[in-house]
C-alpha cells in the first residue's frame, strides 16, 4: 500500500458507517419490493400506511412527525394513496382549516393483506429477533443523536 493511502484510514470506504447503513437501507428497500408489489404499495407508501393503521384520523402535521417525512415528500405519497382509495383527506370537525387523514375501508382491508409482510422480510435474513431489536434500537439512537445535535 502506498503512503498516500496509508495516511488516511479514516477515509477508507470500508471503514464508513454511513456506507454500511446506506447499503443496508438500499438492500432492505429492495427486499420489501416483492412483498409490497402484491399490495400495490411502494415502500414509502407502506410506511405511511403503517403509521395510519396505528393511529387513524390524524392531521398531516402529526403524520410528518410519525413518519419523519417532510411535508414535500409526504404530500405526493398521500395523493397517490388517496388515488388508490386507501385514505381520504377530510376536514376536521374542530378546525375546518385542518385536514385529517382517514383510512378507508379499502385501506383497512389492505392492512389484513399486509399482516405477513414483516415476517416475510425476516425470513429473508438470518437475523434473530433479538438482533433485529438491537439493530432497531441502535438505529433509533443514531437518529436521535443526529437530530438532536
């Protein structure tokens, strides 16, 4: 190895956490595709539906917080989900200026169809449940530290 390469081990691609996370994220999204295609959902649409199945009739602002998507990213996803008749955008009873996102009957049926997606994904890895939980916890820790810094 030449001196110019040996002087900067911190710049080796193989030493970068960001590269490992980026590569793993891309592989994860690709692994979801065959599980989500039969549901006619993209991965970002799936994340939004997960949030709405957990908490229905929420304002867009709340969904931005839950999904961690900015409103510019979330708006086209919501429009597409509305076109697919999985959600409705309705006016709030309390504040007519505020719009709430409501899961439709079709959207609730899609939840039944999606129930096996997490297990299907886990079957594609050799990770134990404990390893998956540890990875999630470390990912959340990294997220919080980066957002709060």
